[in-house]
C-alpha cells in the first residue's frame, strides 16, 4: 500500500510497529487505550473528533482505526463511510467502540465499513485480541496486493498485459500499464469501460469456464490498417498486428457477481523483437538483427533493412553470439526460435 512521509516517520520511530489511530471524544477512554497499546508495543495516534480523525488517517495511513461511534459533529459512522470512500484509506480495518448495543446500531457500524466492534466500557485485553485478528488479515491482504502487483509488472515486462473485469455489470476494475495502452490503441476504450467485443466474448464463455473449468478459445482483435505497427528501421515493411486475449482465471466471487482475469498479448514483428530483447537480455538493435537472422536474411539484407552496413550487422550478431553462448548463425537462430515459440506461440516464424 502507498505510504506518506508521516507514516514512514512514525513507523521508523516505533521500530516498524503497527500504527493505531484511536478516535474518541472522551479523554479517559483515550488514556486507557493509549497506555494499553503503548505497553504492547504499538505506535499510537489519537484524534478527539471526526474531522481530526479524517486528517490523521489521510496523513498517517494507520494500520487500524479504533473508532468511537457516537461523537459530536461528524460521528463515527460518517467517519467510517468517508474513510472507505477514499482509495487511500479504504483498506484500513475499522473497529468500532460503542456503548450502543441495539442491533440496528451494530448493523449500522458494520454497514458503514467496520470489520468489528467492541462495547463500552472498554476492556483493553479484548480490544487487543480483536485488533490482532484484523491486523493479521490486513497484513495478508497487503502482502497479496504486493505479490499481485509484482506479478502484473512481470507480465507487462514480457509483453503479457492483464485486466480484471467484473460481471455481470462488465466493469473493468483494474489493468496493468501495458493493458491500458493496448486497449486504447486497439479498441479506443479506457477503464472502467470494457471494450464491447471483449465483454461479449467474456459473457459468452465465462459460464462454461466457471462450471467446467474449460479455457475458451482466444479472442483476436485486429488493429486498423492505419495503425498497424512497423518493425523499427528504414525500409521495414508493415507487419500484421493483432491483440490476442485469453481468459486466465476467476479471481473473485460474491453474491453480486464475479471477477475474471484476462491476459492479452500483442502479436506482431515489433512485439516479438521486444520480447526477445527482454527475455534474452539483448539490446534493441541486437534483437532486431537476431530477428532478421531467424527470418533467413543475410548481413547485407539486414543492413539494408535497418539502414546500416553489413559490417555493422555482423558486429551486432557477434555480440549476440556471446550473450547467447553460441558460435554460429544457425545456433543463434535456434535459440531465438525456441524462445519465440515459448513467448508467442501464435506467431508464424
């Protein structure tokens, strides 16, 4: 999760302990909780009203909020709703502290975004036990989010963009940077809009994928002739370019619908060259030279395509040999072909 300078400073001062924001307009309640949490090793912030609570939460990004339900001005229910409405604080678990034990008040606390509640008079040991449960859940959620983000970035690095679409409404709820660029270029759409052709394909195949675990046929979207990609270099001919989408897996489900992850891949000469450059650790120019070797071109041909001399093409190819650990043109082409088939099996060599 994103942090702020204040949050980092507070955590450093507290030896990276969990940061707790206590919100209560009664000083005695604050004192009891502050002392109990401090003795247990937590870093503690306090707020005595709703406005102050919102400011502290935005600035410090606490790991958990202990929130009094009934306060003058902005009450705890409204504070919780505002925290949950802000993407920067929506992930923070909120435990309500309330003297109200009527069912409707407890339901209101949970509906406002609370994950739990404790009743007054406050029992510090009970609060600590409840907090520990929710802090563990929050840590797991942060770790999952980091791992998901790392996985998405890794997909992008090798040309595999990904999006998640929620059904039945068809809303695009997240996407990688590469996915954003590809959808805009191929479909002229932006999140939260899912391209109609993608949504139609997903709605058609999601039921059988859910019920039978069968991966549906890939969806292929051709790019307009005016926007076709071109292999870098003077004199290079335009290449056919398409976007291939596969339904990867169901990532979430609740009473209101489910979420599906879609992985997409651009298929073109340019995409193959970029993938070879990344996966084989070649420079962009070395990858281009190797690509045309795979296509059966001579050094003279490659020089003409790339606007350089045959001698320059030869020098690039010699560096490719060293990086790939091979000694011949044929062996280098073999390594490249194997990698292309792994990364872009649909591409015709």
